[in-house]
């Protein structure tokens, strides 16, 4: 039997990159997937690809920073699709401005990144909490190597703070919900080739090489590299795993 048969899985930021790859992977493992993204066109396209491949998928537009919209969407999913048992909090952004940059730029970065990367995780998780508790569900949060370290390359302090927060939220929720059978874990990607870093890869090869040189597997990652760990954490294969983070960074943090 497929590892995620009889599950309904919600994936945020599913229109592209890691979220899109996870949604497709979950569908291949038998889950009915609900793809959420602020970009209506890309998320509809991703959902259509899954259906064309024989999977079950629905898509909805959602800005995870809007709390009321998250709750309204959760009700819509419950009415139209069914009881959600897997939630992947993947939606996020990054910016690479130094904290010593122009103050208004730094403040905007902080507000935008914390609002999406951290508050967005809170909003969506709270919105889908009732069905997740009822189904003894699984929550998978997308953290980062920056859940532990601030990279030596120029990088926003807000992004590091947000990903530390995601890991802390993961641990806190795992403790609180564990007795109800809800498991909460995170994945810590390294440098994964997505649209978020497409400009950096195109314009700053030296920065990319710095990541590769620090990575024992000597390559950048692909969105598909996150899929296996995401399936593991959502499936019964990880029935006794909660409150932890699975690093998918090519060994970056070991060096």
C-alpha cells in the first residue's frame, strides 16, 4: 500500500520549489493533496500536474500572513475535501540585506519575513489544528540550516530569526500535542535550487560555490531531495519520531 493512502495533506507554498515537489511526492504515495499558495496561477498549474499524473489534488489561493483567511480556508477545505491529517508549513521568503543596511529596508525585511516565515506557520497550524487533533495528524515544518546557524555569507538576520523560531515552535508543539497522538517535526534544507535563490545562482556563482565547498556531498540540493524526508515524517515509518528536525543539507552542518 502507498505510504500516505487515506490521508489528506495540506501543503503551503505549493506553487513552486520545495512545496510543489512535496505535494507531488505525497500524491504519488496516495495522499489527496491540497495545495496552497499566494500565487493563484502557479498553484493551479501544480495541482493540474498532479491530477494529470493520476493523483488527487485541489488548489486554493492563500496568503498565510492573513489569519482570518487561513481560518476561512480551513473551513472551505473541510467542507469541500475532508479531514486534514497532514500539514506541511513550507511557505516562506528570504532576503539578503545586512542588518547594517538602510534602516527602513532592514525594518521592512524584518516585518515581511517574520510575518510570513513565522507568523504564517502559526496562522495555518492554528487554523487546521482541530482536524489534525481529531485525526492524530502529522505536522511538518520547513526550517533551514539557519534554524541553527547564521551563514557566513551575507544574509538577513530576520530570516535566521524566523527559522530559529520555526524550530522552537516545532519542539513546543510536539510536547503539547504529543499526548493526543499528533506528531510535529521539521526539515532543515541546505542550499536547495528553487525560485527563491534563482537570482543569486544566476548572478553570484561565487556565493553558490561557497556553499558547495562547505558541503561534504559537494553539490547543491534539488527540491526532490526534500521529498523523501517529507514522506518519512508524514508516514507511519516515523511513528515514534516527534519534536525533531531532519537535516537535508548535504552534510553542511557537519563541517
